[in-house]
């Protein structure tokens, strides 16, 4: 429901991704009776981002199928959308937003920041940040995926810089399309920041089996360009990797400019409590842009995942209508590569042992991350039932016996007692 030039809104949501769309609709469904405005800087309906590196990139999903909700759902919820607009500033003293370009001012009663993040820019000798090469791409938006799809053809040479989930998903999709794919990872192994060595080795082996040239521990010294496009990347050891297109997947930076300028954000996220409330009682935040202390890990975290965005959005909605339900969910994630479904729950940082249940050679197994006898996280490959069982059990602190956990003859459910 695109509409309405209106000066005052009871609730304004900035950001029309997973968190923003969910927050606007969930707040209405929870009983909010005031007006709601959802602002998005991209054109069109809010859409799913995970398929961009998979089904959408491969052409198996079209733009219409990407939509999170049909326009009628926003109309039924009484949520007014304005797309293709950007907020230039937040005036907390006046409870006003200033829109970029027009200078239009919008008054809010409550404000929710769901600004997400942006790809970390790739910086290297030979790249002019003001005039980046035309074939240096990122993958965060549908427009990014459209630009990459224009390069997808059999035999084309794709270089992916970064061996994280997005980089590996792009590599898998491009390989299935017949491209020649090279993945360059500066760390000694792929998925180094989020998974243990056994899982990293499994995915390196899988990609190599499909023809991907995985190179770890490689530092790119410079890129060579011709006519405004990268033709090759040069490793610090002198090796040269030719490219028709380069995708940089080296992490994400939270979109916090508005919050920082308004005095309620930091460079690495917007601090919020368990209800999504910032230091300003009238301003809330949800999604990839937030930081919070997670009770299960007793430390400050910033979580980049769709489930986190949705759960935080619902926590904000509950607080706004006087039905508080604090966000305490164990974070979980997923990644689809080839015919492998990787599902992850928990945060493995700080583990001192990794226990395998099942044989990776069968391409169906679990990796459990423990600190002492405490279960911190699970990675499940093609084991959806095990994943769901463990994720639910992890709602309470779990102590497990590592030897019994590794024994596949032991019923898993019996091992997961709080």
C-alpha cells in the first residue's frame, strides 16, 4: 500500500527488509491501533534475501516469488509503505525524520530502526573506491543479484573473494551454471569464523569435487584492470588469477549511520535490550544492525540472520503494545550449497572440542561444539530432524557426554536433558 503524504505517524519503521516488514505487520497483529509507516530505500515490495545467492541467482525464482508478503497483506494490516526513499537524519528532540533529497520532515511517536547492513567494501591495490571496476560485485540486494546474473554463462571465469557462507553459495550456484569458479580465502580454511575445522574441510572437499578451485591462505596483492574492469587478481606470492567477474564476500557492516549521528548507535551496531529498545525509550531496533547481550552466552553479540531479525521484530512488537516477550531465542542459521542443507544453531565461539555424530563421507552428519560438557552449538548437514531436536533442546542450558554424543547408536533425544 504505497501512499499518503502525511506529516505525523504513530509508528515509523525505517528499513523494509525481513526485520522491518515483520515489525510493522506484527505490531498491528499484536494490537497496535495507531498509524504505521514502513520506509524502504529500495523499490518495490520487501523481499527475501537468502534466495539471492541461490534460487534467484540461478533463475529458478523470479522477482515476484521473492516478495515477503503480497501488497494486500500490508493493506489488511493498515501498514502504509513508501519505497525508494532514504532517511537523511533523525531529530530525536523533535521526534522527526528528515528525508533525503526533498528535506521532507515526518513526525513519529515511536521509531524502529531496521536498517540491516551493507557489504564490506573490497579494498585492494588497483581499485579506485570512487570509481570501482564495473565487474567488481557484491551480493546483498536484488539489484546486486541482477548485475551478477548478467555475467552468468557457461565458461565465464568467476573469482569469489571470501570463503564465507555467501561466497560459497555463490560459488555453488555459479558452478551449477557452468562457470569456472575460483574461491580465494585469506584464512587457512573456509568458514573459519563460524565453523570448526572438520566442517570447513568437508565443504572444501565438496566444492573441489564439483570443480571449484578453492585456494586458502591467499592474500591478494593487487588487481589488474583494463577498460574499467578487472582482468586478473595477483596473489602476494606472484600467482595470477584471471577473471571475467569478481564477487567480494568479505563480510557485512551494520548500517548504523543514522543511529550514530542520533547518539544511540556505535560503529558495530545499535545497542538494544531484550525488547529491542535503544537508549532512547521511543526508539527501537531489530535485525542485523543491532547488538545485544544474549542471556545464553552472557556476552554482547551482533547476529546476522533472518530468524534473529524476525524474533527481534516480534519482541519489539510485543513491547510496543504492552505484551512484553523478551528476545532470548538461540540464534540459528542455514546455508544451501549443491544438495547439502547446512543448519546451524547456537554460537560456537569459545568451544574446546568438536564432536562428530555420523560420518561426513555419507554427506549426512552433525558437528557439536562443546565447552567442557556444555553444548554451545550444532552444525547439521542433511540432518533436519536432528537439528530441530537439538535446537529446541538448547532453549535450556545443556550438559552432554561427549563420548555418548559421538555414538550414533545412542538415541539423541535421551542425551539432550537440561
